[in-house]
């Protein structure tokens, strides 16, 4: 079978392209460590979040040197706690769940984006940089007030975080 | 397809081995598409996606 030289060329290029697409995604996972929301978290009873260790009191707590855990509950129509206050230059693991219907949890303008599903816990770990303020939006239609459902994620300096005190206890 | 090519191949390939068929315009177009695709992918992945704040790492 005769194959024209140009055809061989673009067959080769299309294979290179496929390998490059797979390669960049592999690089993302190995280099910067980009990860997905896993299903490894234990489930919760969405009707009894107030009796749950993690979500009875939505909060941010320190769990290690420069490591923090945030427990966030989405509801119609908002997020608890609001604002979520975390220190700059730290590793923050967000645990997000819902106590009523499916919500979205998107830190606007960033890659932090998860679903908040009743009974399930979405766990995403992010690294904060400089102090700044982000908006949080619900990106799953959740009812009549969906368009006003918003939260705040405030990244504050370490000293300011310590001064606030209450948020870490 | 394979069958008809097997039948036609000898007569087709007797001459200039398809050398007069030189789709340089198609090659150029595919080259441009390929370049756009590669640049768009680099921009979307490395600049827009990895360049944003709060990359999910776990």
C-alpha cells in the first residue's frame, strides 16, 4: 500500500499530539501534583450534621505545622463558615458537604472547585499564597436562591490568623 | 477498500509513484491547525490551569 509522504507526516504528528496531551496531564499529576476529588472520605448523615464530629461546628482548625483543615457545610442558600479564614502560605484541606441538596463549591477564579453532595464529603487540598480574598459561588443549581448563594474565603497573614484566635479553636 | 486497492495498485503505481500529487496547500493548512492546537493546549494547560491560584493537590 502506498502512503503519501505528507500523509505519513500528519499521521506521525497526530500521534505526537496524542502523546503530548497524555504527557502534559501526566506531568501535571507528577510535577505540580494536581489531584482530583477522591471518594475516600467516609460518608455522613446529611440530616444529622449537628451530631457529626466534623461538621457539627463548621470551622478551620490547625492540624500540623502550617497545615489546616476546614470543614464547610453548604446549605440553601449559603456556606458555613463564612468567611472561611485561612492563613497565607499554608496547606489547607477543605472538607465540603451539604445538609440539603446538591450544591457547588467553587472558589471563583481558582482551580478549587468541588461538588457539595448531601451525605458525601468532598476533600480538596490547596496551597495558599499571599493574603487575599476570594469569593465562593455555588455552581450547581440548588433552588430559588441559587443566584444569591455565595461565600468568602479569606487568606490572611499568619499573624492576623493567630490574632483572630476563635477561628482555629 | 483493501481489495480494490490491491486490484488497482499495480496500474496506479506504475507511473510517477504519485509524485505529481503534491498537496502543499493541505500540508500548510494542517501545519497551521497543528500549531494553533499545540499553542492553545500549552496556554490552556500550563498558563490558565496550572497558573491559577489554589491548585488542588490532594
